[in-house]
């Protein structure tokens, strides 16, 4: 169950349901699922970066990473409404970028959508963008430390 909490800020919802044990992201299908073990709790459509195909290699490539990462932080003051950080880059990501003589980039998030991007396809710089209402739900349900699996 998701409900508005007693806060004066309506963005912050209270979730009283099964723990989200993983987040599954299917880039090609533009589908994200919040899972409790093998049970899907919620599913969302999303937009990606301006170059959505392939694994993120370097800063500014417009790609979203692929593989296993973690939700490692949250930003209640995001310029994208609310946001949950994804632990990219890992050691392998840094090594690949270094071998190319480039920085790997970072600051990959699941976040909301500002008005100017509503209705646009694949507009981020590598993040996963949902509606503002959806990020409010996701933000309330997903805890730091939750694994996120991102597939092509």
C-alpha cells in the first residue's frame, strides 16, 4: 500500500507493503519492474538516454549502463523531482573507460521528468526517467542497497 504521509511535501509517500528486493530494467522494452523475490509489485515505462543502445562506456555517451548495480543514494532535492542513484561506475566500468583514455561518467539515476521533457523519447544523458508521480512511488518503495539489474 502506498499512501501520502503526514509531511507537508506531497512528493513523499509512505509505502507499507512487501520489501522491494530487486529492480529489473529491460531497456529494449522500456519496462522497469519492482520485485519482491519472484513477485512483481509494480511495473513502469520509462525513457532513457539520447543513445539508448549498448552499455555505458564513457562520460557523455548518452547510454544507460547494463549489468548489476545497487541503489546507493537518494536525492529529495533533485532538479528532476526526486531521484534514486545507481552505483555506476563499478571497477570494471572505470577500467574500460580508462583503457579508452576517457572518464566513465557517473551520476546515473532513476528520476522524474521536468515539464520541458514530457512526451519526448529518450532525452536523458543515461538515466532512467519516469513520470514525477511514478518516481514518488518508486522513491517510497525502493531502499538504498537494493540491487538493480539492467539488461539490453
